[in-house]
C-alpha cells in the first residue's frame, strides 16, 4: 500500500523504471529514447538521485523523477514494485518500460498483477499505439502484440533501440531504429495477438490515451547543455508484502568489457576452444565486446555460468555475434539468433551454425582469430 493518491496529467505519460542511480547504462538510455516517442517521460529510481544523474536525465527531456522517501531497503523486488506502482498511479502512465533483465522481468510481472496490466517481455520495438514487436521461438518468428488493458508493461531487449547520438562506427552498420530482431524475407510474421489483462485506472481516473507527439530527444531542453533538470517527487511507501531479504552483496570482478546482455559485440566460444579462450578474449578486446560461451564450455568448467548464451543461459541481441567452435544446436540458437550479424568459425563445415550465419569461416579458430585480430589492429594503425 502507499499514501500516494491517483492523479492524471495533461500529457500521455511513459514511465521508465531504472534499477540504479549511479549512472545511465546503454540499456537505460535506450528506454529513455523509446519513452520519448510515447509521451511525457517520467523515471522511477530506487534512491534519491544525485546531480549527475539529474543532468543525464535532463538530456533526455525527463519531466519528473520518482524516488522513495527512504533508501532502496534490503528486500528483493518488492520496494521497486511498490515505488513503480505508486508512480504509475500518481501519473496515470499508460506504459511502463523496464530493461530486459531477469530482475526487471520479476518486477514487471508483479506490477502486472498490482496494476491489472498486460505484460510483454523482450520487446524490440514499440509504436505510438503500443503495439509491441518481439521475437519468439528462438528467433524463428517475429510477432506483434497489443495489451487489451489500458496500461502496458514492457521489458525491452538490450540493443533494440538505436541511440540518436551514435555514429555508424558505433552502430557497426546501419540498423533500423527500434527493431533488430525483424528480418524481412526470412522470418515469418504472426498475426496481431492480444495480451489479456484489464487495468482500470484507480479512483475513477481515466487512463491517458492517444499517440504522443514527442519524438526521441525532442523538447525545448532535450540534449542541450544546461537543460532543465527534472523535478524530483518522493513517495512514502508502506509495503508489507512478504519478501526475501538481501543478506549481502559481492561485486563482480571488473573485466573492462561490457556486460554480456548489453554488449554490441559478443565473441562466444564452445567445445571447439578446448578450454582456451585466449584468442576469443583478444578479439573481444579489439572489438570492444563481451565474452560468451555455450553450455558445453560452461559445463566443462572452462568459463563461468554468467557467460552462458542459449536456451538455459542468457539471450543476447548484439550487432555482431562471433561464434567460435560452437556447433550451433537449437539450444544455443535460442540465445543468439536475433543478433544483427552472425559470424561463425568452425572446423566442421557441416556445423548447424552455418545455416544461420551471415558469414561462415571453415577453419581452426586458433588460426583464424589471431589473423582477424592482426588485421583489425593494422586497420587501426596499432
């Protein structure tokens, strides 16, 4: 429960739920860009924002930041759910956007129950009518779906939204804005589906409707130095729902590489590496990418489970996915088939991965990868 009352705003509101307050990650900026196409942008943060975060949010024309009166607390999920619920009811938001992480999906599911809203996960595009595009069945189908409730909750797959300030080099090729998974001419498209759910506005308030006129990063202050900082609104929360408590936290070792789920480039290895990920790490470092792995490599103890890509691991959608010594069985495809460009290196010319690769190289990765690294460094003048 919360002491916040329900109100409505003159403009349609898109509410972005962020997981932290230290800095804006790429996935956070993608959510803010998408929100700017849907209406007036409001942001939920787990603790009081500092000046640096407010300045970063001002560059995205954020109207209001919603924070709890106290800190984030030591309970899992429920503080974020209670705060997002309070902000949604206070603003009459018609769409809530979250990152495509397991933690965010947990929050989204709980919010769906509390708000009576339809939930769509792993969205790669969302139009002004709140019709979501997503990829299903290991990337074999592209679907478009719409919630039947007045409010939509969507988790957005990383690297699905093009950031306005990106250069072609950063994009690793031109990418259609807001949709990396769709591949016209190859993937069949389902008919429009409906996501059930009814979400009447609280206290008789009408849910905002109609497409927003705002475009990404537009508005009088968007992207300008010294842009007006968003106002901060705090919420007094009284959430007594039972929840697990966080007993301790351990920082992951700093690798200097981007997080696997957000990386624009992923270099992944499997059984064919023989446990030696050295050539893959060199290539990943040159490309500014992350290291991934197949389940076989993880089960062999060659690399940690946090690197696993596939049906029982992480799902990634990078601009470039380099598969090294991975056969490409359907379980692995489920986690990487929506990558923009797939390059496969394998000694077995019959490996299934070549069926989905944009570029296939039949050869020993210990020979191919060092040559690629040397060529890339030469191009950069290193």
